[in-house]
């Protein structure tokens, strides 16, 4: 039994797991209404198993009015009828488990949808009522309370306060359809414990926690903020809105619940905090693991990648956790496109004003062949690293981002907030192509809720399945080989030419990446896998190779 196989069967299965993110509305549509659904996913479980992944993470599938792609949850313990039923959810979990694939669901505890029964009750109840106390309702300023209670902007704003018919205002860090909960209210704690128990009892193995650093807020005096940048976020646990030390009390309570299960339920925090504050979210008495998005925001440069890797392995060591790696997700430009966006026109930059990753509009032609080469090289490098890797649906096909969705078909609030200045996140949420032709390229028997470009056919699963040299087969081979190779959780750097990175893992295998546009000499060793065709002992430009060392 390989060390990895042993790990997979243990309570530490998550430490070096590969988790595949499914954005349910865009994965597979069973009934042809253009919206992906649980039955669609059930029909693709064999495909998921063929990838040798350890778990899937389902982005929100809960009832939602879709003000923010489902991150506006109207009922935390149900399935959106457009996506399926709880029975189908149980079937999906059972089928995935039968293939050895574990399941993460997304928990969105900072805010609900304005359609949530609690918020509806709050609207019907008077100021000062216990129903309003679950959210952050305040009187406005000005003679007639006509001004917001404080000068606060929101991520998808512009305003961070919205007025209700009786004149009070409620606070929201995201869209106005996403009112923030008041976590100083015990009822809110109990409600989320109930939700976590509900899904854990249904066999869910893990949770991805949305904006995990925002729950606890200091509301006296009310926060004023026009920017959410890390520059203005305090890094000592006393910021008014984010990353307050008290937030960890919540997660300690969650951990106590998770540990009542066998194996204990796991969790990964999405927390945009100062890097040195990240380990606090990954402690064994807390959520256990925290996302790092540092590779996703790195330039395609060996030195930048090396620093990110060293820093994050060190952070993980501080807490006894393992780190996470991400190249693509539902919020950013797919890495096959992002990695060739010219400098100065970065696809994803940290927007200092809004503390948010922004996808810039892409103008002009991009060298997508190079983008694909870099994406495959980056993925192969990532899969060789200690820690767990998160893949985003469609990256195994080498899918580029869709950069030309007509604005009238956009759905993302980020697009509307930016008034067209920022590229919408819809470009990475376009439904997957399963076949080269037919309605919605095999996504389903009907249409597609976001328009698919004609060139999608070239990337279809059907076109790549079983074809040597395809991106899909590269992912499959790397993922299954990884299971036989992984031992230990450390790496050591090996000397390599400028513009390359070479590291060795326990067990005598190594990964070397060429970040440059020129081929270089390939070190000697037994070739295990390569992201490009290898000839005459050369490591091609923008490629990664795994080598067994003698
Ligand atoms: C992070 C999610 O990934 C993103 O899609 C969402 O818009 C925000 N949190 C708000 O819930
Ligand atoms: Ca459907």
C-alpha cells in the first residue's frame, strides 16, 4: 500500500488531498433547462472517479435568488429546486462515496440572502425586535434618518447600508441582497451549528467556509470604510470588520462539533487576511486548513513561485496543518488565460480599493497556446507540492476563460458594480463542454444559462478522452501517478538554472519547471511525466517534468 493510499483511508485524508470544485449550475444539466443540477452531477460520477480526485467541493446549491451566484443563501438546509432535491443530494453523496470520493459543501456564514426566512421576518418586525437582532439593523443619520448610519462601502456596493421601508438600515459587506448576520447574537451561532450538523449527518465530509474572517465585527462605533484593502486592514486582531481574534471562538465551537464525527469533519477557511494571520485559521482546534491564493496571484516567474511555496510551507508547519494550492476557481480568470495576460494588464489583481480580486477586461489577442502550456506546467508543479490542491471544473480540459460574454447576458454583480470596468467572473462560470457538438456541447439536452462560444467544441471531454497528449489525459495521468509517489510532507530545493525551479520530494522523485520561453537542458533521471512532448534531453519552454532521481 502506498503512503498516499494509507493516508486516504485515515482521518488525515485531507492533508494532501486533491479537491475538485464543482460549480453546480455550470457542470452538467440533466433536465435541459440550461441550469446544471444534482442529477447532472450524479451522471458524471464515473468521470469524476476517472480523474483520481479525493473529494469534490460543491459551490452553493442551496435555494437562492442568485444575486451573487448562489452565495446569497435563502435556506442553508435545502437544495434549490432548480438544482435538485435533498434525496438527490443523498444519492450523490452515496455514489461519490462508493467511488472513494469525499464531499465538501460551501458554508456562507457572514451573510444570508435577503430571501432567507429570518431576513423576511426581520423586515416584518419592528426596530429593536429580536428578529432584527439577527442582522445588523441601525437607524440612519440626519434629521429624518435619511443618511446611512455610517460611511461604509461594500464589495459589490457601492453602499454598505440599505434602507428598509420603515426607515431603518441594514449592513451588508457584499450586495444589498446579502445582509450580514450579527454574530454577537447567540441565535446565529446555534443556527449555524444546526446547519453544520445537518450536512455532517447526511455524510458530508468537509466544509469550505466563505469569508471566514468577517463574521465578528466591532459595531461600536459603527465602521466607516471605503476600502477593503489589506493595507487598511489591521493585522493585530483588532480590525473593526475583519480577522478579529474573537472569530476563532466560533471555529473552536465548530471544531468541537466536527470532532464528534468519525472521521472528524474537516474545513477549509476562505480568509483574505495578512499572511502571518492565516495560520490561526488552520489550527487543530479551529477550522484545520486555510486557503492560500498566492500561486493564483503570482506572476509566471520562478522566484515568485519559490517564495510563495517556501512561505506557505512554513505557515503550514506553524500549526501542524498542511497548505492548500489553487490555480483557478469560480472567482478568477481561468489560469490557461490568466498566465498569458501581459504585465500591466494582469488578469487578476488585488483591488486595493475594494479588497477583492478583480478580473480586468481583456483586450486584444492572447497567446492561448502559450497560456495552455503554462497552465499545464503550473498544474503539474502544483500537484507535486506537499499539501492539498484544489482544481476547478474545466481546468482539466485546459479551458480558457470566455472573455466576450455580451454584457446583457452577464450575471455577476462584480460586473454591474464595475459598470463594465472589470471583467465579470462569468467568464469562468460558463457551462462545461462535454461533447464537440449537439445542444450546449453536451452540457445538457437544452441550452446553457451563460452563452458558450463555438470554440468550446475543441476542448470538449469527448474530444480529449483517451487521446494521448490531451490536457485531460495529462491530468488523469498526473493525478493517479501522484497517488503512487507521495510520501512525507516536505520538499528540498535542488540547484537549477535561472528561470527554473526544481525540487525533490521524499522517495526520490522530483519536479522541474521551466518558466522561460526557451528550452533548457533536462537534468538526468527517469522521466515520469511531462506537460509537453520531450525530445533529445531538453526541457521545453513553459513546461514541467517529474523525474525519478537515482
Ligand atoms: C467568496 C466567494 O468565493 C464569492 O464567489 C462570493 O461572491 C463572496 N465570497 C461573497 O459570498
Ligand atoms: Ca437542470
